[in-house]
């Protein structure tokens, strides 16, 4: 009898894609940090990011950038699918 990997037992994983931008000017923020649990990435020049292998279910995604107040939002991740999370950051 073989044991299935934990991710398969709990519903699999999905992907979160999105953009981090200035709440006032709507300008994209290059190199903003985006995280879900232990998974971290930084945004590209156009403010976009992709986090793969995120557990399915409600996940809190955090974004931060120097000089801005960090923000957290909840995103519903579906196994095998991509969820979208656009995050506006305001000044500190």
C-alpha cells in the first residue's frame, strides 16, 4: 500500500498570478515582495508575479515594497487552476 503525497490528499495545488501597484498613481511596482506561507517571489518590471504550487483553498497573500504599507488579501486557490490577485499598496 502506497501513501499519496500530502498535497494530493488535501486537494492539490494551484497558481496565483497578479500585479502589485501604487494605490494612488496605479503605477506598477517593480521588485515588490509577494508571499503566501513560505513561498516568496518578487514582481517583474511591470509589477506582475506568479506563485506556483500554492495549496488549494483560501490563502492569504501578502505584498510589500519599501516605502509602502504592506497589504494582505485572501485568495481562493483551486487545484490545477490560476487565481488572480491584484494588490494596491499605499504609502506609509
